[in-house]
């Protein structure tokens, strides 16, 4: 047990924690985006999903607890690594030309907190209705379960230009964040086979772009009147 604790207290251990929690959060983001894509071809699927989540609320809260735990561990490990790197070299390089991936890495310091703020706003906007008091709910005729009218709420929220633009900016930052995270986790987890080295950057770019563009497309479609 002491060896395990010692490992996770090390720099490498923190990087592994970031990689593992990052994978869990990434899988949730993919699933969440795919579910949201129903707004284009199956709006009723959004309503059915909302009904299931409200009906099986213990499972929903279990997922939320796991996600909150992963976010907390991910943020803590990132903060510790950033601080240790900072104090290890208090004086910057006189001349430093970093590779392209390092520019993505530098954005992690501020893109992470902005994404966290976006998630809080997203919950207050479309889950609790704190900043969106016009949220509408439906009632299932068979069970009497009250659940969110997701399609109406999304369209109403994204009809506001400032809200839609904020969502698009936040998801663009999420794409940059994912690019660096996906690129670096191969090295962190020791996946250094030549096949992985050759494909990890194109794969990171492809996945990050797919998620960012998929998420951005929804507020953009509502704002331009394509979805109404």
C-alpha cells in the first residue's frame, strides 16, 4: 500500500492519474455528444433519454459522483504538475522555440478552468434552470414521471446569441484541451510502440476536431435557424 501511495505522489503517478481520469471523462464526453446529435434526426430520442435518466435517478447520480471524482482528481493532478514544473525552473529560457504540441500544452493551464466554468454554467442553464428560468418539463402519461423537454430547452437557450457563442468558444477550447490530452496519454501510459507513435497525433487531431465540431454545431444550428 505504501508503494502505491508513493507512486501516486510522484510526478509519474500524477500523470497516470490524469491519463486514467482523462480517459473516463473523454468517454463520457463522446457519449454525451452522440446523445446530443439526436437533435438533428431523432428529437424524440432526446426526450426518451431524459425520461430514462429521471426514472433511473440512482444510476444517474452514481455517474455524476464518478464524474465529479474524476474531475477533482484530474484537476488536482494537473495543478500539482503545473506547480512542480514551475518551481523546478523559476527562470525561463532565454530563447525557446517549442514544438506545436507545446502550444496546446500551454493552453491547458487556462483552458481547464474555463471548461470547468462552462460545465457549471451548462448545469445551471439546462439542468437546474438557475440561469434559464424558462425550462419546460413534460409528464410521462404511463408512469407520471416528470422530465425535461430537452429539445425545447436547448433551442430556447441557444436562441440567445451570447449563450450560443459562449458554448461555441468553450467547446473550441475543449477541442484544444482534448488534443493535447489524447496526444500525451499514449506516452504517459507507456504506449510507445512505433505504430502508436505514428498515429497518435493524427488520431488526437481527428477525435478532438470531431468532438469540438459536433458540439459547436448544435448552438450554431439553433442560432442560424437550422434547428428550431
